[in-house]
């Protein structure tokens, strides 16, 4: 089967081109998994320039498109951006050129591209599936009918938990038969010898704790720091190593560590590391600290568990699902 995966959002932050794949890990994971099952997979990814590359058995077509923040792709202020479609023409045309048998789009809340992609799929009589990937229905009453018409074209919408789907079902925006429970990604990481990986990573401690998430308010690293300080009172030889893709709260985290004498010499900030090194990093650990207030995919927890690391995670619906209620 020829499958087209469409990702209409891209980060506009300057970064080396080699980092682009790491920014869309969920897309990469799904494409790789489908390709391993002998499907012909083409990913169409909005980006700041045109280019084509192959990763494994999947083809990635990056399509130059004007950058739109997710709020505008969700319809913008009062839904006005649902009337603006020029930024989607090349993206949809590239997807049409793929000549797929089925189309899958990432992010249900991005109504502007979903409107155009759904209309094309309806005309071409192509099945359209969509990953939830976070977000909420538009609250404006006058957009309810528009949302319902857009979402009616989705054959299936994949949610990681029933909790995530409830708001959409309660508003009558989706029908029960459209909804399926399915994690957005899994992990191909595997457990490895701890002593050997610690030699490669230079990590030590008894036990070793890790953090693998952005330093932002939603991931709430300060709660993890406070929790680790309590852990150190029982396990004084414990160490915490932190890797992160984003560093919005780096100063606050560093200040919290410096202000706590219990944490002196116990926390190492490693920043961003290539994704190819994350498997060794996790295989050097005993526990993962995960203090997110909300989650979309729980990628960090999934990858840690794939390496045999025990997650200490927030009590939120997605973490409960991933850990089978702990």
C-alpha cells in the first residue's frame, strides 16, 4: 500500500538542516514502522525549503511553505485563517503527486490544513486518517458547524487515551465510530549492558536518574529538581543527568540547583545531544524523572521503558496509559 503521511507544521527556529529529522521524531517513527511492514511510505513535511531525502525505506519530501504558527493553522483569531489557503497549495500538490492509496495527517487541531487535505481526499475518494497530537476543539460557537464538516471527512482519528477524545465527542464534532485508541509512536530502542554504556557516556551514580524533555513550563523541570532533592536525602550518592531539546527555563533550573546544597555536584546539564546517542544515555540510567503537566506522545517515557529504565512520572492520563496504570 502506498501511504502519504502529511505534517503541515514546522518549527521556524534557525537550526542546521541535519537537525530537521530530530524535530519530527513522531513522523519519522511512524514512517519507519510502516516501511518495515513493507508499505511504500512518502512523508510530505512543510519546511522552509524544498528538498527530498530517503531515510531507511521511507521517502521524505520537504516542501517550502510560508511558516504559520500552530495557532494560525488551527484557524487563527476567530477562525479567519480558515479562509486563507495560499500557504497550503504546494503542500497539497506534493501530496497529490505522491498518488497515495491512503493519507494520514498529523495533528487534529490544525483545522486549516485539515480542511484542504480533507477536501482533496474527499474528491479523490482517498481514506483519510488523523493523529490527535494534542490541542482542543475551537471553543467559538460559530465554528462548531465548520469543525464538524471538516472532521466528518476523517475516516479515523487516533487518540492515545479516551480522555483525549472526550471533548471532541462531547461536542458532537466526531462520531464514536471515527475514534480509535492508538499511541502515536513506539520505540525501537533496546536494553543494553549498563556498565558498557556508562563507560561510553561517562555517567555514574548510585542510582542514576535522567531527564529527557524540554525545559519549559509544560514539562515542569522545577518539580523534577525538587523531587530529586528529596530523593538525595535518602540516596545521597544518586546523580541526575539532564538532556533537553529546548531551554526556555534553563536559568531557573540552574538557579534552583545552585540554591539547594543537597544537589551540589549531583546534577549535570548535558543539553541537546544527537538522537543517535539517546539510546546509550537512557541505557546508562536506572530511573527517568518525568514531571510533565500534560503530554502529547510521552516519547521520553516510551524510550526510557524500552531501555528498561523505570519511569517516575506525573499522574496524568497519558502516563497512566503508557505505564498500564503504573
